[in-house]
C-alpha cells in the first residue's frame, strides 16, 4: 500500500474506488468513518498528504502542480477499477487536477468528479495568506471556529502551523487553466459557507464535457462534518447510478445530471 492513501475498510473486489482529498491542513482521517456509510463494494482511498500524522517527518508539498502529479502517479496501481474523486475545499481543486492527469495521460476510467466547498476555476482569485501567520490563523479560525481552537495551544500551533502554511501556499499559488474533464461533475456546498456562493458553484459545469449537478446541504464551510450522513448517502446513491449498480446506470445518471443543472 502506497504512503499516499489510507484504507479504513478493506474491500476485496471493489466495484469502484472513491478517492477522497482533504482540505488545507487536513489529513486522511477526516474520511475515517466514510467507508462504513457506503455500500460494501465501494473502497475509499483517503489521501494522506506528506507532513502530517504518520507522514510527519516528510517535507510538505507546497505547489498544486507537483502535488497533483504525485497523487496521480500514486493512483496508477489502482486503475484496475473505476475511480470517483471527491475533494473538499483545496482538495476539490486537487481532485480536478488529478482527474485531468489521469484522463489525459493514462486513460483512467473516472466515473465522477465530486467537488466540495470550493470556487470553480473561473471564479478563483489569487490570495497571499500563507506569508503572515496571524492572517493565516485568522482565516483558519474563520472557516472552522470549533476545531481550530486547538491552535490556541502553543505546542499544537507549532506542530500544525507548518502543515497549514504549506497547504495554504498550494491554494494561494494555484493558477487554474480550467482544464476540461470528460466525466460528470457534482458540486457540493453548505448553504452558510462564507467562502463560496451557491450561484458561483454552477460554473463548475464549465470544466466538464459531461453532465453537471449541484447539491447544497445545511451548514458552513465544514458542512461535511455535521452533515456527513446525508452527504455520504448522496455520494453512495450517485456512485450506484454511475457504475450501473441495481436501479442505476451510467447513461441514466448522465441524463439526470444534465436535467439537474
């Protein structure tokens, strides 16, 4: 098993693999409970970025293009099954870039690209948050006021700040070229997210030559924590339809996506 992925439930013959990309400062464990909410034949590969948890001693990667290339390369041994990619916040842009690399260079069978709480490429605006610690911490606290309280502890802040800074540099320096994918896209968001408007999310439809759907849940930027059960259930239903599971089918799903635009 590559260092890049964590599997919290083993699936011997997966119908599809769901690759999950964490937010800036996040780790694979954000998705620890997801496998137990999905059908038994869906395998979750939770991406573990360098510099955190069991990869603490590895240097962080601070550029989107390099991070996407490394993850795409690490996924090559898993292309024997269809893939779906889910990314939250910074992870959504990374999932998009990985999908582009896997499609163009490796002909990967990607059935869905699921992007969460992230402005689409057309609305992306460069920022410069990572250079100043106080500005960086203020942004983290604004997005996640509950869990960011751990940063009030000086020891924890010293441990976590380099990881958060590197991830923010990935996001701050990212200049999307709006590359197209040939896979249906679903955009998710919380209805009270201060970083992305529901109307803006519709522009994710511009990066796909296939179908598009938009799903909004109650909550803020981290709606996927409070609303995990509903979100994962929705993803499971879409995976069933996209992979031709009973009562599903990829051609039917594409039509539903277009109708839901």
